[in-house]
C-alpha cells in the first residue's frame, strides 16, 4: 500500500504542464498584447495628442466644425469651452472637446 492515494497522483499528472506548452502560451499572449498595442492603442494615443494640440491652438476668429456637424466661428475662449457664433445674433457655448476640426484659421483667406 502506498502512502499517496492514487487519486492525488492522477490530479498531479493532469495539472502538470507539458514541457514547452506553458512557454508557448506566454509567448502567444505577449505577441497578442504587442499586436493590440501597435494596431489599436498607439494610433489612438497619437490621435488624442493631435486633437489636444489643435484645441490649444484655437483662438478667436477661427472657423470650426463641431462633432454634431455645426459650423461656426469662435468669438471668445473660456477655460473649458468656446463661445461660437453659428448665425447672425446666435451664439452658443460648446465644450472644447466637441470641436472636431478647424475649417479656417483666423487671418486665412475665405474660400467662396
């Protein structure tokens, strides 16, 4: 009679990893993480930095497009938002993060 029950020996053999399988799994997970970084995370971070730079360079007189598709001209700049004229006598305040792109910088020629 052995001192270790047969059921424990069976469990020990079932949970022991194969010689190279554990290392291959770690390499695969590492490769997948690297692929996700280069395909998704890095480009998104670059885009966020470019958007933050664009917002920092905006000033009074610049024409913009909001993420809702509204065209307007910045009339004043506050800490966290812009006051934008969208029509004669109509001004709205929008959060800086809702500016999608610059149509024309102040001083640039208007395209008709």
